[in-house]
């Protein structure tokens, strides 16, 4: 394979050749002391090149032996047993787990079954998964930051500046920042007890919502927040969140297996979730609200693979770029990955990213405060540690076939094993 350069570098992580000899500890940590301070404070199979709208070809993601990137191979191999045991115990029918560090994939394996009903299918590395709430980070939060950097939005703006009808019931003071961090005071989801369908109906219902807490006073994880944000992206840009994120995020980053409402030819590679109305959901979004909205929503609806999710993770670690494409600035990424929640309250959230909250069990027991990630209800997970330049992607369809799987313990153990296998991490 011809030598390539991974990324363009940033104030955080300088670019380096992937075919070069592994750098020593001093070189690896170049540029990281400031990042470590941010973190401590809470502020913080190769594919063919794809031509980016914003630059030249997107670099393929290279693989490396774990020891080349500072891992203990023996310790990292413990992942196999942890995953296999979870599958035997019924956590999920199968999994794809990918670990990356310094821009290289050091662990990538598929386990178990992609599908069990109507017949067994072996899990493969290129399986697509219903990403559920990872949509919030990968599509909506990133798209919102793109518009901020284009001068079209400000995070301190009230929502009513873009959605005037949102002011009903005292919501006129609510800001975009409060939507992004889940400190809006809105309840978790729209009413699903009534018989409604349609994207416009959902937006109307969201604008007519009443607050259940004073904005900025309480962390309430809410799908409504991101449903509203995606409509703001729509109104400001003139295109829906699926088209905007495809144009501005996924295509530039070479995430060619990531989209809303995947086409029929993708279905054989998609992991099914569970039955609904007499049919097994496969390639149709599982989230009930997003389903009623036609599969395109800011809080759920995205489908992707482990490799594409790894590209997204590396784009964040690169400070907003991947290959020759730049999607965000380093300072934009810093805002996304820093604690933006009210400091006196205990739930730490970035812009989209979870940092330290009741939902961040996928951080494990060892990754430091200042690392960040997100999970999806269907069984997907991403965790990123900027101090060690490591990310962990865990993909399962834990609801298949009967909606009974639970991967919360698995996510936590995976992160702890990966962190425990890093032998050159800074200790101060």
C-alpha cells in the first residue's frame, strides 16, 4: 500500500505519515498538554478514496498492530472474551467492535449474528446499524456547528429567532445552547399516545410543547431538543437535515455508508431490530417518533457502519478535518467537546456529546473526565478520549429479535478493557 498522510493536522494533532515508524511517547503527546488541561477541567478494511466536495480524496483508514500504537496486544485481546460472553448471555445477537488510536485501527472484529429472524445471518464488518441517538451528534449537532461557523446561527440565540411559533407557553427565552445540552426544560419526547403522522405535524407539536422545568435549571434528556434543532437547520439552510448532513458532513468525510432512509440495495447489510406491526424492522428507523416523521429527524434516523463511525471519531480527534476535507474548525470541535452545561449542576454535556452524566456508562471506569461520546437506544455506542487519541466504536442491534437485549454493561467493560490496554498514556 502506498504511503499516505492521515489528516491535515490541527492545533491539537499534527498530521503524520501512517507508514512511518511509530513515534515515541514524547512525540505522540506533542500538542497534548493543553488538551489534557481542558480534559481535566471538563472543557474539553480500507476503502477506495472518495472525492470530497471540500477538497481532494478522503484518506482511507489504515490498520496497525496494537503494539505499534502503544497498546498491549495481550490486554486488548481480552475484548474477544468480553464480547463473546455478552452474546452468550443474551445481551445482543452479535457485535462489531472497532478501536482506533493515532488515526489507525488497532482492533476490528465482527462477532455472532447480524440477524436471527427469519433466519440466521453471520455478522460482518460492513454491517449497517440503526444509529438511533448517535444521530444527534453525527448529524444534528455537527450540522448546527457548521452553520455557526458559516455565520448563520449563534448558540446564544433564542429558538424563536428561527422558529417564531416556538414561543408558545413561555418558551421564548430558550436558546440553541440549551437545546444542544439538554437543559431546555422540555420533556423527553412528543406524545405518542395520540394517532399522528408527518414531519410537519411533529414540528407543530414540538412548537406547542410546554416546559416541564425552567430552561437552564435541570438536565432532561429530550429528543424534542434535537427534533427542533434539525428544523432550525432546515429553515436556515433551505434543505432538510438528511440532505444538509450528507452534503456538509458525511460526503466530505468519505462516510459513504451513512445516511437516513437507506436504499433497498443496502438492506441485506442492515442489522434488523425488532418486529412492529407484524414485520421485522430492517432498514426502517426503530425510533417511533422518527418513524412517524418519515425516517428523517434530528434525534434519530441515521444508519451507519463501524468504519464510518470511526471516520467521524477521527474527524473529531483531528480537530475538524479528515483527509483533505475540513468540516469544522479546531475551535468548533473544542466547543462541541467541552462541558457547556451549567457548572453548578452535575450532568456534563458538550454540544451533542455526553461527557459525564447518568448516560455515560460507555466511558468505562478508566477513561478520564474530558473524554466524551454518545450511545443509541438500539445498541450503538461511540466513546472518544482526546488525551490518548483513542476511540471505541461498539455496534450491536441489541433489540433483535425480541427487544430484550441489554448492552449497557458490555459498553462499560469494553471501554475499560481498551483503556487498560493503553501502556503509554500520560498519568498526570
